[in-house]
C-alpha cells in the first residue's frame, strides 16, 4: 500500500534520457526521435488527463516536443530529463486550460460527466469487458473521475496527475511545478479530498 | 485516542499513503493507526482513490502524431536545425563544383560553331514550357499541396539560410 518514494533523485549524468538529449544537442536527431518514441505516449496521456480531449492532448504533446526540439541547441542538464519534460508539459497544459474557450471552464460538472461518459464509450471500447453492472460501474466511475479531475483547480490537478498517474515523488512534482514540496503535499491532499467527496458512492 | 488527534493527522494521511512522510512522522501516524479503526479506514479509502486514478485507461497516441510533429518542424525549423543546410551544402558543394568544372572543360574544348549551337540549345531549354515537370508546373503543384511538406526544406528561402552561407 505504501510507496517508499523518498529516494534521492537521479543525477542528470546518470539519466539515460539526459545523455540522449546531449546527443541531440550535438546534432544527433536520432536521439531526439528516441526521446519522442519513449515519452510521447506518456505526454499525450498526461495532457489527456488535463484537458480531457484526445485531439487537443495530441496537439499539446506536439507543442511539448516542439519546445524540446527548439531548446535542444541550448540544453543544459539541471534535472532529470522527465522532470524538465513534465515542466514543459505542465506549462503547456496550464496555458491551455486557462484559455477562456476551454470548455471545462464553462460547463457544469454534470455535463462533463455526460461528455466524459461518451468519450469513455467511444475511445475505450473493451471487447473483453463483461457486459452488465460491473462494466457499467467501471464506465461510470471513469466518467465521474475524469469529470472531477477536470473540475479540480489547475495546480491541484497538475500535482495529482504528476504524482498519482505519472508516479513522481513530491520532490519531482515540486521541481516540475516550480514550487515547494510542502506546497505539493497540500495540493495533493486537497485534490484527494475533493475526489473522495465526489467519488464517495464508489468507495 | 481523541478525535482531535484524528483531525490533526487527517491532512498527513495522503502523504503517508504516498510514502512521502519522514520516518519520525511515519512512526507517529502508525502509532495512531494502531489504535484508531476510523483512521485506518480513511487510509484505505485514500489508497483506493489513488488506485482508481492509476487504473484510468491510457490512450494510445495516433500513428499520425510523429508525422505531424515533423511537418510542424519542417514548416518552421529552429535556427539550429537550419544547420542541416550547411551540412547538405558541405556534402553537395564539391559535387556541384566538380560538375561545373567538367562542363567548363567541355565547353572550352568545343569549336566556335559548336559553342554557338550549344548556346542556342540552352536558350531553347530556358524557354517557358507548359509541359509537366516544368518549373511552373512544380510551383503550381507545391501551392496545391502536390509536393510533400518534407520536400519544402530542399528549397529554402534565402531567409532560411544561416548567415554564413549567404
């Protein structure tokens, strides 16, 4: 149940992704392709948890890797590559959800539940799923979960997704969000309390 | 065990479940949990919520994702990527220079009459032609999207070239 995550961070030099990035800085585009192949799926999913739209999540992932590519020539390893990558991704997602036209800003939670339920049915058909109550409950839960995630304040959502979905330690999340570890602790606690309240019927 | 203890510990339980509490705090929480079924249940719920989030289905990126990224990079390459042109010219330059030298030798070896005929042929070749494959046709295809985006970099505008090549 408990995850011992209070481990020291890997130094940049020991991070194979940092070494790839340094190869890319030296002009090896294959190294960039390797980084893209390795992390693009995770970044798409991170963005998807954030914005709740697959096409927009893919566009955001493109934005993130464009920034990585453009920063290649002046890259200096100061943290784990993924910490840096998720800092870029978090900023891209925060900018996106702060745009006035972002739908989660204006739609009530009930509508988001409907929307995310539709998405769950369209985007994640599971041919092996058992038809009946448990499958329905699973879709309901996922729909509700995505809706509540979309409703969380942006910084809470960022901290929660980085910590729980991406498995980062609070220290890594703090680096990615450029805040203190105690701030991350508080953000994750408040996000969890909100989820607990809205998902009470599933617990 | 008092409810005040529970209230004090409540904000610490999420970090406890996440394994983010220092050893001393951890020991204090576990001592409390040993005698408090309500807080033990709360820890279970927090862990359950964490597991629910982790179990959210992940999506597979579409196969077009990488191609779309490269198209965007080709449309607006960063300065350091434009160095590719420099590398291309470093490789292609000597080949072009050799070809030009051979052409010059060949032209010098021609008799005056043959030079006139060669010049006339060049003028005919330079005349506009509506045939497919002419410069105009290629430009038109480019505007209509008939040329793949990847090929656009093979003909950069002067502004795309690094200063040392201008």
